[in-house]
C-alpha cells in the first residue's frame, strides 16, 4: 500500500502543469468547440423537426 502511494507521489512530481497562457488558450478553445457543436445540434434539430413535420403533413392525405 505504501509502495503504491509512493509511486503516485513520484508520478505527481514528474507532472508538468500548463502555463496560465496555455490554460486560457485551451479554455477558449473549449468554448469555441462548445459553441460550434451547439449551433450544429440546433440546426440539425430544426431540420429534422421540420422535415418530419413536412413529411407527415404531406403523407396524411395519402392515408385517408
């Protein structure tokens, strides 16, 4: 158990942490990707919703 904890501490000493500049850049990249996929999902949702509604409205006369 103590050997395991010791190896964890040694690995943490080898860890390099990003600089403030790199952290800020990565943060804004995450925001950009999130905004892109948000817009993509909204457009996809709108197209599928209106496509299904359009299809159903045009198929109903054929079913009567």
